[in-house]
């Protein structure tokens, strides 16, 4: 157990956890941005290309359904469960996440406590009217017709509920993340390289606002020098004893 981390958490009243791909790789989900990851082999489809070309939309859905095997079988790991327990006990007020895998919710964290900066890959929405669609319905249509269906309510374009390259960050979630960050007295940056902006600005905002900053990541980050505590360690093994998981 990290005695230093436990002490910081025990002394704090309003903790915010900020999670990146590193927490989910311990559940078997690949980090697409890492060297050798999918995005180094296949460039992601830009949102503007997705909107402009049906061919690009077809390719995006083909990739989506091809990659779903990496997500569908993944389950929350000890890191997720530890954070869920700290939310349940009232120690953590919010989890701000860059991940799109829904594993925080699957670990038992209420939707209202999870702020998804990059969206969620487990369902789709209409880009025009915002209606939610389940992926099984879209997959059935895609396999039958070779293209994704249009929205049955407004004929709008359906897209996985994630934020693509070139797509604007969600205003509501960014505002909620800012408010949670400014209200915290301890900010835990977990499993993030802290290189993807604007998401990576939140640890800096917390630190500048007087909160203590902890970085838990297997590799070094550019923000290590400004942190109050840096742990280069496995996430689940570090957090589980602190949350007193059985």
C-alpha cells in the first residue's frame, strides 16, 4: 500500500479522480494511442470526413463493429472497483474520464458521478436530434444493408456516442469537469499520459486552484514535476488496499 497516497486521501474531503486509458488496459482494453496501438497502424477517421462522406461513415461503422470485441468482454478491474468504493463512501465526488468503455458505470459508479469527456462507445446517438440507439439494432441493419441506418425520427446521421478527432468537445461535460475540479481539494490523475488536451488541462487547473495533485501512472508524464505525489505503479494493485477491497 502507498502510505502517502492513503494519507492524502484520508486528509481530503472532496477528491476528484481523472482516469485515462491506463486504468482500462488492466481490463484488457488496448490503448489505441500508445506506440504499436491501433491508431499508429490505422489513422482515425476525422469527424468532418465522417459527416461529408457516406463511404467514410460505412468504414467507421465497419471498424467500430470490428473493434467491439476488445470492449464487450472487458470487465471492471480492481482499479475501477476501488474508485467505485471511494465514490460510494463519499470520498470521491466525481470521476472525470477520457475513457469511452463504460467500465466506471459497470463498476457501480452512478451516471451522475461519471463525467465522460470523450463520450461513450457502448451506444450511438443521432447527431441531429440526439436520440439514443443501441448498437445491436445498428449492427443488424449494417449487416443486412451494408450501411448504418438513418435516424427513424428525423433521418439524421447516427454515430457512436464518442468524440471523434475534429469533433467539438461536449460543452456540458467540460463545464461539469471544470466545476468538479475547482471544488476538489485532491485531484488524482490515474492512468493518463496527460498529453491529450483540453482534457489534460484539468490537473493543472486543480493544482493552480490549491488542490493537491497525485499522478498514478506506469510511465512518467510531463506533469510529474508539479505533482505532490507521483507513483509509477500498477493502478489496481495500488488502489485496492487503500479502498479496502476484499
